[in-house]
C-alpha cells in the first residue's frame, strides 16, 4: 500500500512539527534543570546584603593592597641567554600565593564573628 505524494508531504510536516516541539521541550527541560541545580547549590549559602557584599569586596581589595608584590622573594625567576647573546627572562612564577591568601583572609575575617557550632 503505497502512500500518495500529498500523504507523504503531510507526514513530513507532521514529523517536523513533532521534532520542533521535542526540541523546544528539551530546551525548556534543560533550563529548568539548570535552575533547579542552581537553587540546590544556593540553598545552604548564607545571604548577604548589598552592603555586606561591598564590605567583602573592600576587604579583599585591602588584602591585595597590603601584599608586597614588589618583594622579589615572592617570585621564582629563570633567565636564559638568547642566540643573539641577550639575557632574557624565560620563566616567571608567583610563588607566594599562600601569603597573599593569608593577607586577604585576615581582612575578610575582620568582617565576621565566627559562630559556634554545637555539632563540633
């Protein structure tokens, strides 16, 4: 039983519409899934006011400002001699990230009082 040209064209349109509907459903479901994941991740986060966020940013900025980036001991440097007999800096690594972290954490800790946890 062979289908007519009209029946086949209608079947193609029907399948295309079904496919487009499925695509839209996948997009909506994906967006809903991402939103649910984000809400779950944010569920136990403490809430901060805009002023508290500003204070936090300023504390981080102070911590970075208080770190001595000009201290040469904070870096590992490797030099090499080029083919044209010029000395070049071939490697430059920041090695004191822990010290920077500590300076920032000190500034941020000034903003908070540590709560006692009865579980511990």
